[in-house]
């Protein structure tokens, strides 16, 4: 009986180890998914999924030439991924080193967006009346850490007074963009990519071109206050909504950010129910 009990105990330990192994791998995959969600890397993941699907189909239907091309793309693609997404990989390792990899994501409160919208509208209209140029980019699903790192960290709750002070001419932070996330100002004096579109009117300056440029590569909303005309514009998905009054600006921001708040809250509630 002793050898039998010892065998059963060994099998139990082996099965228990397999369960722990599966749980740990599942948790790591989940955290990695949460880490890249909202960044450009998620688009890469979708592209890899398409390539894998094509490889399976080419194998199933014996499409040798297509299969060979896909295999070459996979062989050389790994090195290309490391080069192209070096900033994202570096930030992931930094978060792992700081222990943030194991932190829980916070909920998104609708009141946070309401306060942020009120501050953005108040600051924009104040600066527009006084012809103070401003460039404010609002982070949404796509992460903007690579642009935040080009500026000066602020990490303060967003208020209209703080935004106005940042963009007062000849102050240290007035030149560049402010990047905000929810109701926080992440950084000021940030560099944004300029759009190369030939359709942008010639009378629009660098701020407008930067606002359109960042909206082409992320899903951010970017406010521009022109110091020449005092007009308020909003860039979204590569398009520029020009000459907005206070009510139009508030309506646009409320529509876009409320949609994000509702989506994010729904995702959190779904995860919470599953965790419970």
C-alpha cells in the first residue's frame, strides 16, 4: 500500500504543479494583453493573427508559394518587431521593474471626464479671447507615453487655471503640447508628430499640423487655440473641426469622452463580475 500511496501523492504533486503552471501562464498573458491594450502594439498583434491565419490556410490547401512567403515573413518579422516596438518593450520592462506589472487597473469615473471637460472648455475659451496659442492633446484608448516622454512631467489634476498658466507666452512650458489623460495633466512642452498631408490649408500653422498629425497616429482628441485668429479647433481621426464656439466644443468633448467612459466602465464591470 505504501508504494501506491507514494505514487498517488506524486501524481497529485504533478497535477497540482500543472494547474499552477497554467494559471501563471494565463495571468502573464492577461497582464501582457492589458499592457499593450491601447497602444500601437495591439495593431501589431492583429497583424500577426492575420499572418498566422494565412499560414494555416496555405498549409491546409497546399499553397506552397504562399506558405513559403509567410514563413519568410515570420522568420524576419521577429527581429523587425523588436526594432520597431523597442520603446514599448522598454516601457514594459520598466513597469516590470517598478512592480507596476502586477498592479490592478483603476476604474474610470464619469465625473473625472466631466471635470476635465469643464476645465478644457473654460481654459480654451479664455485663451481664445486673448489670442493665447495652445495645443492640448487628450489621451484616449491609444497610449501616448512616447510623446509624454518628450516633454516635462507635470502629473497634476487638470484645472483651467493651470492650463492657462502653462500657455502664457514666454513661460518655460508654453511652447509645445500639453498631454492630458482623464482628469490629469501628464506633461507639458511635448513634441507631437506633424502631419504631412497636402490637404491642410496653408494658413494653418505648426500647432494645427501637429494636432492633425497626432490624430492620424492615435485616437486622441487634440485642442488647438490659434494665437493669430483666436479660433478654437479640434482634431480627431485626421480631421480638423475648426472655429468652434464654447457650446460646440463642450458638446464634441462630451460626446467623445462620454463614449470612452461608458466603454471603459463596461469593460471594468465585466472583468469585475468574472473576478467575483
